[in-house]
């Protein structure tokens, strides 16, 4: 399954690590360093899955949720201090899942693959209507 993921984070080393973790999963990772950068990338291409840091220099994961909601992308939130409260808030407001840090390769692949499959199912259901 080929999939595109936009990762919004000021941390280049995290983008490189996640990219390495996804190499065998046929996932193309695009990195945006801030919300402004993400907006231009979202306007230029389709990303079924967006992974964002909870806090960005110029916004928050809720701002990213607002941007991606009309595109139907699945939003994954990540934070070094991820806890049950952030997870519940993210899920209740419409994010797909929370990805805890430090990143574990198996968990990164599992969550991103699951979110990608959710997108495929949503697109198939819409086409059937």
C-alpha cells in the first residue's frame, strides 16, 4: 500500500527517524517544520494521514485538525508528554490517534498503517454511494 504522510514538527531528527521506520511500509513521508509550512504542503498535495506535534511554534494540533478536517485526512497527534488526558481530548475532538514519544518503530508503522487503511475504507464507502 502506497501512502503519503505529512509530518509537522520542528524536529528534523524525528522526521528522519520516522522516515526510516516507514521505509519498508511503502509510505512516503513529507516533513513540514511549522504550521505555515504545512499549509503550503497541504495545498500542494493530498495527504491521507497527517502526523503533528501537539505544540508547534505557530499553532497547535487543534489548528492542524481544522486544516485537515475538510480534506478528510486522518490526524495523528504526538507529544513527548503524551498522557491519557491528551489522548482523550484528541480522540474526542476528531483526531484518529495519539502516537507517544519516544517513537517505537512497530507502533509508528502500526498506527500509520491503520490510519491509512481507515482512509482507504472511507474513500471506498464514499465511492459506493
